[in-house]
């Protein structure tokens, strides 16, 4: 696995900035009070954090380690974490 050589997420006092967008020149700003919950999903190649927002939309952020963000997420989004999931590779029949 090759890890990205760029910042994926930055945590500020009242919001977070997600940089790993389809268009690399864009970013997503999310205020902490707009987040209903978040969930970390483990995949074989990379992981994801899914943020559910108050308007019902979901923002998916590609990640490579929960350990790198869990302290900041617990600090800013305390009590909003859903159980993390592991998605296993499906076997061919």
C-alpha cells in the first residue's frame, strides 16, 4: 500500500477541513456542530470515515489509519462515533 504524501484532514477549533476530494484543488469544510455522527470503515486497501451531516448528506473521507485521527475526532465530535465496521473481501464462487 502506498500512503498519500499529502494532508487528508485538518482539525481546527470549530471545524475540520477534508482535502482528499475528487478535484485535488478543492476541499470540504465541515463545522463540528453539523455532524450527526461518524463511522470508521476498514477496507482491504484503504479505510474510510463517513460523516453524516444534519441535512442528511454523507461525506466520505478516505483514510489510512484510525489512530492518526481518533484523538481529534473524540475531542471535537465526542459521543458521535458509531461502531466501526470491517468490510471483508468477497470470495469468488
